[in-house]
C-alpha cells in the first residue's frame, strides 16, 4: 500500500474487526479514524453495494465494474439468451468524452458461464458491512453483481482496492481476466476454464472454513 493510499484511507480497523470474539460496534473508536495496516490486510469479504446498478441489458446475469481513480472505467456483463451465453465488455469514455463506448462481445461455453455465476453469487452472499468506515480518495473500487435463480434482482457487492491474498483480491483478478478475455475476442476458453475452476475450488474451500454459516 503506497503512502498516498495510506494517507487517503479513512478507516477504523481494530484488531478485533475480523476474527476472534464478537464485539459490539464502537462509534467512539470509529471517530478516531486510526488505521491498522495489518487489519486492513485481513479484509476477506465484500461489502453490500449501496450504488444503484447501471442501466444494462435485462439479460445480464453477472456483472463486473471497476472504477479506478485516474483511468477509464472497465465493465463487463455476462448475458444469457436461452441456453447461450455471451460476455459483453466495454470501457467508459474518459473525462468529458460523450461518444458511445465500443462494446466487444464473445461467446462463453455454458460450463464457463455457470462457473462465473457460481463464483460471483457465492462471494456476494458472503458480503456484509464491516464494523468500521472504509473509504479512500484514490485506489480502485470493484463492483460485482449476480442474479439468484429465483429472482431477476441483481445482487451487488463491492470491494475497495483489495490487496491481500483473500477472496476480494481473487475476484478482482478474475474480473480483470474476464475483461481481457472479452476485449481480445478470444475463442479458446481452455485457460480461462482452468483458472475459473481453480478459483471456484479455492473460494469454496475458504468459505467452508471461514464463511458466514
């Protein structure tokens, strides 16, 4: 974490925020705005996203957006039409540029698409609010969305600049990998399938041990 990021981080991260005995919310501690780097590195969950879902195709069943502080936003949407799946990706125009973004779309095999949804949905269902306020003036904010089987409601969760080797970082890396896959119009999903399979196994093992049962 850079000095600038540390200076921008406004948080209360106590040593008991993540593991150990349950503790009630401490507003006085939060007002101190102290930062514990080690506690920050132990953030292993997404946070429910309060932002409304951007306007998208009604066929989107999984979404990913990353909003960097200083570069263009990147997005993708996994769409389902019948038994077919496509991955639509685009970058938001920079600054005051009002031209329409260029969308690039590739097909995804059904097994790969279902793995993406399994990963996203289970991570989102583990999301919860932390017992501290976490916000930065720079860094990247990652947004994850997925639909349940019984509803067309897209559940949303987010992570701010995940760096430690925990689920939020794993999902951010997977989101970037899928964006690159769609942007390069790849037609060989073998490597992607292997990476997602390994991620799903790793994520589910982690939640079996540390999830909110």
